[in-house]
């Protein structure tokens, strides 16, 4: 809606195959006549100095507990091979020294431009990418563990991907898809397993009699809820949500975010929330880490980052958020002339690491490179 307010002259609102309202952009946003249009506009997450969030937290975050996950100096690089002997001559430094902790019941958001290394960080934590540095889950370092130990520890960390269709096997019934993690980890069986799947379905707002259907018979929002049910099947301590709501329309997005928040209040689940939508991030986060070219350049509480952004890159990210208000349209898009430098570097020439300086109350900002 922010982009619509910024770009459009006239707007047509559609619902269930019908046009429900049309008019000049200022009228649609300023005085919507249709109830659905109003509902849609009300669901738009707005950026506003941390004011937008409804607090439903029942249990406070315990600051001195063992973190559910901790990464220290995480590095992931992909070799680029060239020449006849396929020698690695350069590396893509996707993640170049990232450190953070996630406490039980907390939401940490990872933000930054496309290609800055967010998904790669998530994949390393979920055990889907080779890395160097430390990944500590529930106080136990993942390095050098046997397959069985890793499997047990990974149970506590589940991932919801951006594209719910690509992550659900189209040939499996959705009930079996939700049960699959329990099958892999040999938890419950027979009727008990089926009952647990049914209760997960109702928990995410789907009806248990839809269990025998196939993924293509659901809408995008419903499929995303199936993925959430699947992630919940093992009662994880941490859920990594990589752009999980980005593809959903604002009203469905608001519902899915509400569901994630409820589950957090109920079960004390921690989230690593990855998104490029700063307005959504402001609404869901406890803490925020801003990533740029494989490194964290600023991190702090939601209020520190949105109320007092210090790093020029964070300031730019926040300023770039399109406002859902056509009267505040910017005259032209301010483009930064400089492209983001490339994460590709010659072999043996690793990127310099930023030094993070505390500017007060645990608000860390990158100083000059070391
Ligand atoms: N398998 C791979 N081989 C080589 N390079 C890769 C591979 N996977 C990712 N990269 C590179 O690593 C960098 C970080 O990618 P990543 O997917 O983590 O970005 P992202 O922050 O998630 O971006 P987006 O917001 O677009 O999802 C990019 O430059 C990408 O091209
Ligand atoms: Mg990504």
C-alpha cells in the first residue's frame, strides 16, 4: 500500500473477483467508502517510532537465561572456481563475521538489502549451509557433533521459508506434511500423531477436515499457516521465519503475524525474523540487527533502532520505507548513486570486519573498519 500511495494516480480495489471501489488515490486513502478498503488500509503496518505494536507478551524475556541460539563470528563463503583445474580464485563472502544472541521468547529481526546475507545466516543456523565460527544452540556448540546429536539439537530450531509452495511437497497430503517432522524424529505414532496434527491445524486456524487435501488446494495464506503448523510440530524453542509473510496481502499478513505473536505468548517461542519490510519489523521485533554486506552494522532494541538510528545505512533503510499516505508523496525517488559494493573478493583477501561500539544501553553501531 505504501508503494501504491507513492506511485498511483487512480486505484481499483478488488475482492473475490469483483471491483469494490475505485477512485483517485487521495480519495481511496483519505476517505475510503467501502468496508473492505477500510479493513485493508487498517491492516497496513505503519512505521512510527515504535508506536504501532500491540503488546500481548505474557511472559517477560529472561535476560540472564541461556540463549536459545547464539552465533559468534559466523562466516559463510562460497568459492568461485575458474580455469582448467577448477581452482577457487575468488569467494562470495555472504556472511562475514556475524555475532548475536536470541533469548527465549524473544523476537530478533534481521534486516538489510537483498543479497546482504540474511538467508545464508538463517540457513547456517538451521544446518543447511556449511559455515565457520560458532553456532551455539541451547548452550551447546554445534561444531564437531555426531549426526545423532545434531539431529536432537536441531529439533529445537525450525524454519519457515519465504515461498510456502516451494517448501511443501505437492504430492503429499497436507496432514502428512505437518506430521513429517514427527515421523523423522520418531515422536508419537498412529492415532496420537494424527490427533496432534489435528490440534496443530486448529491452532493455526485451519479445519482438521482439510488434512487430506493437497497443497495446491489452498491459498497462499493458508499454505503459510500449514508451514507454521509443520514448524510447530516439534514444539521448537526457536523458529526462523525467512520473509515468511512477504508474499501475503496485508490483511492475511496481519493475521499470520498475529498468530505468530499469540504462539510466542503461549509457548514462549523465540523468533529470528528476517524481512526487508521495515514497517513489519518495527511491529514485531524486540531487538533488531541491521545487516550490510555480510556484517551487522547496527543492533539494538526496537526503540533504539527506530527511534534513534545511528548508522547512515540504517537511517537510509528507514527513510526508504514508502508511506501509505499519498499526501506525503516524495517528489522523486532519492537513489543513492553508489551501488552496494560486491561481496565477491579474491581468494586470500577477506573483507575487513567492522568494530561495534556501544553508544548506550547495548545499542551497538559499527565504527570505522578495523
Ligand atoms: N549457493 C551459493 N553460491 C554462491 N553464492 C551464493 C550462494 N547462496 C547465496 N550466495 C550469495 O551470497 C550473498 C547473500 O545471499 P543471501 O541469500 O543470504 O541474501 P539475502 O540477504 O537473503 O537476500 P534477499 O533479501 O534477496 O533474500 C549473495 O551475494 C548471493 O549471491
Ligand atoms: Mg533471502
